[in-house]
């Protein structure tokens, strides 16, 4: 999408700071990921955290139409939001359930991931009271070290499961700690082997899971042996590149989100003028300064102060001064054509120049996920096809 196309979607009567979500690119990314798999491999699209900031409902509708078999959320409320929006595919609640969630997952047909015996017992009681059986997935901790059942405890866990008649284990999953790190190949391969050991132990005790689910985005690309019969891409769906080792890429994957605004004000200042809080930037020459209506309350993080950059009129303009809650200032001394109302790209492309969420993350010392997840609800999402 170029700037003239986007202009149609921005009302002249409101603050012009928007995130534009290209749903065609999302669908294309899904197809590129599917091409990595065997034809019968299912794909669970991870749409937790509001689809990594992109908008869970609209993204899920697009992914459902593209062929997603299941959806992954972190908490029950995210699953209910999708059900209320008409999503009919299976929804896996990856983050497990909390006391009081049992009735809601049953009523909304959400499949919880079981992490502890206590969680399994609570759900079994709730299902028994309703005279129903609930499908669950079991999470094995093969090396992530956060949640799930470690292999040494799996035999006793199975003993508990076999006594719970109102839950049915239809899937087994794990999560990789470092699948994107070439230096951790041995560890990742050990996680894969331990996962299959856990599956065999379950089968030997009469538990027959239908879904074997390991591969996150980097594992889906780098470890074919991790595909099981369902993969669960997240960041790759949205076009993030920093989730893969340097130099690795998947043909056809493009960023889905762009973040843009317009120049609110242009002013000329002399040498020696201070810009922003704490006078963290002082001009060394006569300068032209543009003020942008976006700040850290929008998710344009304060850590970009005095080191970020934006695109205006197809050229890079450095962020100067402290980013404040609602405003950001940039130096446009070398871009004389800029005026109030000029388009500004904070994430996205303008002509031959581009700034990706990966680029912004690298400047902040973080990952692309945090950048797009951090774009707050104050910024409208505008969906285009």
C-alpha cells in the first residue's frame, strides 16, 4: 500500500495517527507458512495479545477464510471475544485456565491447555456437574521451564488423568526455548525427542492424543521434525523477521502493520535551542523541527528518544529530544519540502525507504513482538484489502 492509497482511510477530522493492517498480506503470509508443511499438517494461528497488536477479530476472520484450522489465545477472555465475533474453528487457550474459568470454557467450547493436576481436577468437576466431557490439550515442559508437566512427573500425572472421566486429552503440546538460535540446535533437538518420549508414554497408558503440537514460528521454518501434525505460527504470520536467525527468511513473508501519522507543526529554531523534556537535545545549528502527534501513551516507546527515526517525504528524519506522552519531535532540516500535514511513516515503507518493526525493536534493544503489542488502543486499527 502506498501513501495515496492509505489517505482514503484517514478522516480529515480526527487525529491522524493510525495503524494500518493489510489483511491481504496476512493471508499471503499464511499461505507462505502453509507451503512449508506437508499437505495434511494443521495450522493453529496464534492470535493472542490482540493478534500481536494487529486486531484479533479481523485477523482471525481473514485467517479463517485463508484456511486456519485452529486459533490460539492466551486467556479465556480472548477466546470468548473470537466466539462472540463468529469464529467457529477450535480455539486453544494456551495459557491454561484460572479458578472460575471452567464454566466459561465449557459454555464457549474453548479447549484449555492443562498445566497442572489441580487445573485438570477443577475442570473435570465442572464438566461432571454439567454431565459433559471436555476436550483438553496437555502441555509438556521439555525445557522452557515455565509451565507444563516435566517428563519425570508425567507418570504420576497420567495416573491422575486416568481417574478423570469427564476430560479427554485430544492434544499434546510443548514450547521451544531457543528454536531461533543456531547455537542451541542440540537443545532444541533434545526438546523434540523428549516431546515424543512423553507422547509414547501417554500412548502406552491408553491416552491417545490426536494433535501433536510443537512448532512455533522459528521451529516451523527450521525444524521439520517439530511439525507433528499441527504447527502454531505467531510472529511469522504478521511478518516479523527477527524471530529467525540472521540471514534466514521465508519467501513471501511481509510485514502486515504500518504505523503512520502526519506532521502537526513545523518550526524554525536557532542553534542552541533545547528540544523536549530535560533538555536532552540541544541544536548545534539553525534547524527545522517537526512535531508529530504520537507519544509513548500510543506505544511509540520513550526508549526511541534521540535515536529513533521516521520517514517523511521518503526521507529519514531523526527523532530528537525526549518522546513525551503525546508528542514526538524530529529534525527535518534536510527535508525542506516538509510542512504541516505531511505524511509520516513510523513503521512501514515510503518509496524505496522502509522502517520495520524489527528495525524499531533493534533500536530499543527488544523484539518486534513487543513493538506491535505495545501499540495501544488509542491508535485506531484500519483494515485494508
